[in-house]
C-alpha cells in the first residue's frame, strides 16, 4: 500500500491486543503520593528562589523607577532621559528583568511602557509601528477608547508609523510619559537604532519619552554603535543589575544550604551544574529548571522517595517498596555493620523479614539522616565564616566550599587545617567577631559552649579595657623573637617566646579551649554523607539524566550514528570485531549513507564524485550486489542525504567535485 | 512700511549677526510684495535657517505650513504630512471640507489636493525643512516640488537645505539665500548675550553686604565673555566651530571653571590667575566628545560591576577572531597540534626572510573575512588547553554571541543557519579581543599571522 499517498487504515481485530492497566500496582502505586510530596517540596523551594530573584533586582528596579519619576520633572530641552541598564551577557535574563520592570512601572506610575525587541524591528518603520501600537493600546487613563475615536480629528488619515498618532493619543491622556525600552540593544541594527533615537529625540518636545536600553556588553559598545547625532540626543544614566554569577550563587545557597531542606542535591551533580553555569550559560532560569528537573527525577523515578513524606502510613506502600529498600546499597552496608556487632542478629533478622519493622526503622532513621546532612552544611558554614575573617586565606566561592563539604572532602583537607592554625594565632578582637558571627548559625546543644566562651572572653576584655592593643595568643608570631647564635662557626637559630602577660596567658587558654572544641565539632559533623544510612533518599546525585536533558550532544549523535550504525541498529550483519583499535571494516551490509559517510571521512577537502562512486560500487559488489543499476540509486540517495545533513556542498573550484563542509569530532 | 521695519528690528535683535538674511526674507515674505514661487535657503548646521524662517513667517500675516523632513521616514509620509499641515493652516482661516482630502500617496495627489485647497487663497507659503536629507525620497521630488509654485499661482515653496546643488532643481532662476556659518567674533557675541550665573545658589549677602544682584550680573557677563574667548581659542576653533557645539562645550566647562570662584579661592576679576589655575580643563579634549552617559569627574565613581561573558564564550570569540584574521593557509602553522619546534621551522623565519615585492595592506587593517563554522570550531579546539565535549552548550553560546552582534552571520543577510554555505565573521575590535584573551590566559599575538603592534 505504500505507493498510495493516503489510504484508510482498517484494523483486523476488534480490540487491541494490549490491555491498558488502569490500576497502578507494585512500585507505581506510590506514584500519586510521590507527586504530592514533590509538589509540596518544590513549591516551597520555588517560593524561596522567587524571593531571592525579587530581592536581587529590587535595588535596581527602585533606582530605575526613581529615575523615571525624576525625569518627568526635569526640563531639559530636546534631550532624551535614558537609562542604560547593564544586565549582563545572558539575554534570557533580560526578559525576566524587563518583565519585572514593566510590572512595577504599571503599578506605580501612570507612564505607558513599551518594550521593543530586535526581532520586531527589522527596520525603522516596523519599529515605529510596534512602538505606537503597544504604547497606545495600553490602559488609557479614563476608559477613553470611545472618546479617542470621537475626538480623532477628521481629514487625511495618518499613516500607522507616524508619531503624530502617539502625540494625539498622549494629548488625550494628559500627556503621560512614554517609556520605550530596547530590551536587547546589541541585537538591533545600528542604523535602525540610531535613527529611532534621533526621531524620538525630535519628538521629545511634544511627547515625554524616556528610553531604557538593556545592555549586555558595555556602554562604550553601545556608544560606538550609535550615530553622533543620536548620541547628542541622549542624556544617560547607568544602572547595574546584579551579576548573574552572584544570583546563581545565592540561589544555589538557598537550594542546597538552607536548613530544613528535605531533599538536597549531591556534590557531584552540584559541581556539574555549577561548572556548566560558570563556563557556558550563566542563565538563572536555566539553573532553576535544572534543580526542578532534579526534584522531578528523584520523585518520579525513585519509588523510595515516598519516604520523604512527612506522614506516611504502612498500608500506603506496596510490598515491592520494601524489596526495593532492601536492595539499597546503604541498607546493605547498614546490615553488614550491624552484623559486625554480634548481638544485633535478631534485629537484622527482623529487618530482613518483617516489612513492618523495616518501615518503622526507615521512617525513624530518615529524620536522623536529614539532620546529619544538615549538620554537615552547618559545620561547613561555621568553617566558612571562620575563614572569611582571615584575609590571607585563599578565597573560595561559597558554593564551591559547600560542594566540597557535601562530598565529604573537607574533614581532612588542608583548608581545615589551615583555618585552625590561623585561628590559633588570632587576636582577641578577631575571635570576638568570629564568635559573634557563628553563634546564630549554631543550634542549641553546641551553642552553650560558644556562649560560654563568648561571655568569658567579654569578661576578660572588660578587665583589660584600658589597654589599646588587643590580646594576643602565645602562638602569635609577634610574641616570638628569633635569636641567632654562632657557636663554633655554626649558626644556631632559636626561637624564644617573649613573656606573656597574665591576660594574654588567660586569653591563650581560652583560645585553645575554643580551637579544641571547634576541631572536635568539625570532626564530628563533617562526615561524608555517602556513608550515611539512607543517603540515597536524602541526596539526589545522578548526573546522567541531566546531561541527557540539558546538554544534548546533537552533532556527536549524528556523527556516531553514521560512523557506527551498528550501535543503533544492533543487527547481526555488521558486528564490530572485538579488537577495539581496529576500525569496523566497511561492509556492503551497512546502510548506504553510513557507508558513504565512512568514505567521505577518508577523503580530503575536495572529493571527486567519480572516485567516490567507484569506491562505493566496489564495496557493494563485494557485498554481493552486482547490478549497478540498483547501486546507483542507493549512491545518489546517500549523497543527497549527506547534503541535507550539511556535510557536503557543491563547489565551483573543480569540476565533478564536491567540497567537504563538516569534519568529525568538532 | 513702518510696522514691518519695526518687526524686522525686533527679529534682528532676536537673531544677531543675521541682518542681511532677515532683510531679504522679510522682503520675500512681505504681503505687499510678490513672493517668488520658489526660494532656497542654504547653510550649514546651526546657522539659524529654520528658526529665522519660522519667526519671520509667524510675524507676517501670510498663511503658511512647515514640514520637517527629519520627522518623515518615507516619501509617502512627507506627502501626507505636507497635506495635513496645509489643511491645518487653511482650516484656521476658512471652512474646508475635510472629507475631500483623506489620502495623499504621491506628488501628483499632493498637487491636485493643493490646487483644490488653495483655490480661494491669495498667497500661501509651504516650507520644506531639510528636504535634502529626506529618507526614501524619489529622484523627482525636488524638481517637482520646485514647479509647484508655477502650477499653483498662489503657492510659494521654501526649501531649507544644507548645501545647494545647481542640478537638483532642474530649473534656473531660483533665488538662493545663503546662511554662512558664524565667525569667531559672531559666535562669541551671540553667546555673550546670555551669560549664565556664577553663583547658582544665590549670593550670600552676609559675607559681603555690598555685593548685590546687579554687580553679580555684571561679573557674570565679564567672566563669561572672556571664558568663551578662551574656550574658542583652546578647543572650539578646531573642533567645535558651529554655534551649537560651541555652546555645548562652553556649558560643559562653565561649572568646573567657576568652581574656584564659588569656593572663594579667586575673585571674579582675578581672571588670569583663575585661567592658569584651571588650565587642565582646556587641555583635556574629552569634552568635545559626546557621551551618552554623563561622567562627572568630581563624583566618586561607584564600584563598577562588570558583566563578563561566560568562560567558554570568551574562547569562542577569540577563536572567531583568529579564524577571521588568519588566512586559512597559515592554519597549519598556528593551529596544528605539532610540537613547538616543528611549528617554528615551518612558520616564522622562512616567511619573514622573503619580503614580498608588492606591498600588501596588513590583514589587521582589513575587514574580517567570513569563515565557515567548522573552521571556527577547529580553531577553538586547537587553542583550548583542555578538551571540550562536543555538546549543545557551545552552539548555544554561538547563538548568544551572534545575537549580541559580537559574531555576525556573513553573506546574504537572513540566510539559513542550517545552510552549509552559511559563514560567520567576528565583529569586535583587536583591543577588546586582546583584553578578553588575557583574561583567560591566551596571548592572541602568538596565534596571529600578521603580528599586531
């Protein structure tokens, strides 16, 4: 039937053979519960993220609104007040920012806001059309649409790109400010942008224009692109939007490092995301999407994630869940650990046999695991705060620091040792600041120790308040002197501690106590979360799904499919030899396009089609096809397909040749 | 005649140094004299053509309309605007049936409409301001408009243009009025008419009770006229010799110039010392440049937040620059992953030894040449110190760079990106790329065929 273009499909059997299973069973039965949990947790996270985003742009938006309102009062003839908004190279972020801006302007001023993007302004005429249409279609202040028509003057019609229209509309509406925002000023054609600015400048004695430019690179760049005449019309002011990097850092922090987050991203995934956004994209929205994807993947693909629900009943779960639970690597390790202590055998037996017992253990332990992860984060932030007080430390970004902590690599790291050594040498004023900063981070049980030291330190300081210098510890370099003695022509270096004052000695004691406590505290809490029982449920750390969804390897996929079709087809005829170093031999059974592609790879930049044909023909002849009238169509089809894929193009350099356009592996 | 002359007197007062032009135009637009069917006023920027015409027409009783060509972006719009402004002017005087005039597509339509409209008028003046700069003007626009006065007896047309060309009107005998640019003395005289204040916040009477408004105004005029002289001599005579830009430069420099007086360091009459003190102001040529953001040197600058391109975008841009400015035949020398030694042997000395006979323009001075995508990617992979997975992120960055116009699609505009013939071209300068390269640890000079100095 394939020769017909269309045909009516008539199925032979009445019912499809496959019956749809309506009731989910087994692991799928917890799906709705998981979805609810996901919704709940993600909504919470989204709220936090939104708050960060709103806060980040608030200052800039406030400044801009102030500028807009101010420019209404300033009377400077024939100059356009313009805000130059430096919004960073991520164009996707511009859209969100300008949306927020238009919302705020709509709420707080009576101005009319017009957003112009480069896509709808190929030339001056279409730019003006868009400008007039969107400016006049906005809320007219007194529902005056009817009035607009009646008051419209008679006589010749006005062309729809004539700013006269806008002028008349403005006269009808108490002459409001017209804010024209060029969202992606770089993408505009230079001439169009200059002419538009010039024209608006000419009309600015009749209509109150305010221009806003979204700039991705720099103001100088914009100035270079504008004509001198347009430049003369602009009275600009610069506004900075918070850097995308900075916002990403904050969002990362809210998502992973805040307290009471039931599900966190693991170190590997975080690192991948972090790197990708630093080196490639720098898009906040994309980052949030990636985190949402992680949440969805966790809840929808991992049935055990149902244990993250706050209220869970034993009867909610099907039996398969417990089987799956017993297969968790961390569960197995847990059982083995229990067995090492001989007396727990009965408990282990119970966990393996009874679902109810397993359920109870799981629901009890999951909070403990979450708390342990919380403690890792908390300890990391304590250490981070301590480090931030010493200027000589190598600065590490906060997110990178937390990623290291989540990977469990902080506990024995030089970073930690360095910080503790520096702490031993610090003077009393620095210690006081550190104590003040870390006490809000710590929670109650450990807090007592800190507040104890804090109060003792402040007592000590009150005693020596007459002294101007802060107290120094005995490890401080300033309390040491180096002596050089020459004995029998050998130089002896010796260090001598200078005498410590009484207060200094007492301070040293206090400091030692604090450092000891801190190292013990960090030692206890900076564990590798991967060793925790049930860490699979609390930390999501799979990279592969993200890579597939967010960083597809498009070109690689096509090249791979053409180069080694067996990987996709899985047919028996062209199984690669086991010898990995040797490339797959060209066989007549491979698809013609793939065959031709292999030949194409072997040739240079210019390919003689006749040579290509004879090679192709020879291979197919070896494969048993000797009728060249059948081979030729295959060849031509393959050639056409390569052309469609953009690999070859015809060339005029040499007759009967085609030129190679795409190289493999780029 | 007396009231007319009085009127002209006031105009001369309003526009100094333009007596003869005002006289001529006053005669042309005098209701008791015949007006020529077509008049051309020409002169460079800021010589008072438009404003003087406007004022004279306003003061005379002849009905008139003025069309500004700069506000019309197409020839059609110019026609519509001309008709609309004529209608506005006429409907002030008499009742016009507006329904007859609802559309004006071209010159012939305009002519028909004007004939109909002006049939009861004795005289009407239509001014085309800056018509030589009209966008999308048809070649017959000027000659046709110049003949309107002959076809419609009561109409006379005034063209305001910058440079007259004898051929543009295709008619002889059109009176031309030239508005020459203001000379040095004229410029200074005009500016001296309106001196700005030295003491913006008003005069503090408690410090110096004798010093009153009158004396302050006298001082303002004294300092300002000398200040204008200095500005002209130091900066404006070469770079800002038209009145508007001269005024702009003076305005920019005035506040910093008088700041020492306001502070009380110098007296108002102690000009020579003040000039010596503020000498740097007149040596800095930055004021001559128009800037879209006014940078106030006195204000403490805010910490500048720099938005940087993502790490790999910088590499892509550098690679695009190298690919654009290096000829493809040198790629083997610069980008082969061969050892350093071999590279030296191939390139460098041998090529330098043979000086080519005919001098060529250095590649760096030419426009970037278009490059195929695969060459760009190949160069990128060869200059990158680490390996880069082949994924969609790089292509996304290419798209972003092209929408930032740092990278441009070369060839036919709007050609298909998927077309294998599609080529690219870098669109940023050497200085920018060098700075970019340094920030990622790449010395561009090492890879460029014609080393830049």
